[in-house]
């Protein structure tokens, strides 16, 4: 009989699933979903039945038997501020998710689906390093305006997974080292990682930091206030514009970095300007994180899907190489990170935290 870990990672228009046996991927799928169908659900949690249909077919095709699944791990949603680590999926967590107390994000379904499958297979269900892992110091929370408190929202799962991998390569535990970690995807998170704890990071969705392929990043306050009262946008429309239709998408009509690089190769000077501007802003934010750590870090890690771009990596290095060693780990490792969290729990190396 095999020992399997099922991993569930819902995205805005897709659901990634993997079946792991130890560190080996036995089966994986990325189910693309009908965006128009998804918009029918005001509460993301109500997409459960629709999203379960292809997952059920996949599990049947994998011929997973009762007793073979030892754990089900879901992607962690934005929740209340939490310590890093793995959490048992309990009723309180599900209640917060279903009532949208902290978000209405696609990842809300990670815990819902994982709990459902855990009950089906009589296996424990958990999440690991959710988006709102929060180890901010009191200093880091101060914004400069009493009504606004800086929040910790980041690509914590991939940030900690990659940092753990680099630390292990140096013969150390994550808790023994400091890194500046730059996750570059649809959103960009630049974290000061101190002993595995995210002690400071830009809010990569609607906060500070660099603009990304489709997000605005930090903006001049005065101009933003005027835009809010211009009558041009409703609140919902402006939030959508800033979080999904800004950045490279707004400047160049695409959020695909490969297309932007093709435009540059064809001599498009505007594409080159905005590409380099994004690299410039990413580098500035890495410098901020280095300052938070007072220069006490092993290396700056560049990761995420955009780290596959040699042009982008080299442009960023022009600004940050003087700070210290730069390590490039292209890609995202969310599925592996979730499976590894499940393995640490099953091996007794990590105790599940209570939500």
C-alpha cells in the first residue's frame, strides 16, 4: 500500500492538484476553469462544487484507495495574522473563510477542499505558510498615518520554501540564517527574512513596493487621492484596476514578460523603458529589505516565475550586486512546499499549530 499526500492549490481561474509519494510526484494536473462561470459566485467559497468536479475525476483516474492518503495539504488563504508554519484545518478557520472575514481570495478554497478530501480519506488536513504569515515588528507596522497600519501579506509559501532550500544547501536550518528574498510573479514580494521570519515585506497586492506585470505597486499619494475623487472609477473598479490592470499590462497591453522581451528585441523603446523601470523598482525594494536586516544576511535570493528572465535578473543585479551574493532560483515551488510541509508533519518533524 502506498503512502500519498494530496496537494490542492486553487488559483483565480485554475486549480492545481498533485499526488505525492514521498518527494516524488505521482500525478499532477492544472485544471483551467471557465472564468465566466466563476464570476457567477459572489463568494469564492461557493465555487466548491464546481471546482470539485475535475478533482473528483482526477482522483478516480489515479485510483487512490482508502488508507493510502496520509495527509491532504491545501494552499493557505489570507487569514488573521499568523506565525509561519503548518496549521490544522479546523472549524474556526473554515468559518472565517466562508464568511470572508479576511478575504474573498481563490486560495480560500484550499482549506475547504483539503478538509473535504481529508474527511473522505480519513486523513489529516492542513495548510502551510499562508499569505498572512506575520512576523512584523512594531516598527514595521507604522505607516505614518494613524488610521492605516502596514499589513504583512506576501508570497510566504514560496519565499520560505526557497529560503529553506538555500539554507539546507549551506548545511544550515532556515531558523539559523537571514535572507533578502525577492519573489517575482504576477505580484512581487520583497521580504526581509530573519531566521525564517518575515520581519518586513511590501504588500504585493495593494500596498507598497515595485509595480509588477499587472499590479500598480507604490504610487504618489496626492495623485492617487485625486484619482479616487475624480469620479472616473468606483471603489471596486479602482481596486480592480490597481490590482489586476496596472503595471506592464497598463503600460504595454500585456502582462506576459516574454511578450515584453519580444517587443524589446524588436526595437520597442517604450517596452524597454517600462521593463527597466520594473527592474529598477524591484532593486530599490531589495535595498530596503537589506537595510531592515542591517546588512546581516547571507544572500539575496531572486525567485518566482519572472526569475526565468535572464534580462530581468541581470538588470536587477546591476543595482544590487554590491550588497552581497545574489542567488537565482527560478520558478515557483508551491506544490513541492505544501507536500514537504505534509511530510514534515507525518515524520513528526513539525507539530501542527492550532488556528
